[in-house]
C-alpha cells in the first residue's frame, strides 16, 4: 500500500459480519478487496476458476487464489479470519 491507502477506511467493515460469513458476505468482501487493490494501482484482472475449481485472479501478472488476494490487502491475520469465517 505504497500510496498511503488505509485498508480500514477503504475496505468493508468486517465487524458488521457475524462469526460466520455467508456466501454473499464473503463475495462482498472479495469484490471490495479487489476494488481496493485496483484503487491503489494494482493491475487486477478478472477472476476465473481453474480446472480444479479454485478461483484465481490475476494481480500484477500473478495468478492468486482467494487467500492470497485477502492477504495482499488485509495482511495475514485478517486474511486468516476471513477464510476461517467462511462456510460455503
């Protein structure tokens, strides 16, 4: 976040979600995370599912799965919280 962007003000408020994220809440956090990455100048492509069904998204030329997308913006601790709170 070299542009001085603040993830607390730019990204969604996770405190508004319960202990378990619904699919809709998870997807909201995912979309907001991609938007925030774009706003700080990252080159973010269109997410897609690979042959195993894992969602990948190109970011700055690297294909990243959901946990890496969250970690890139939120950092490790919050990314783990998001992933552990989601129950598909």
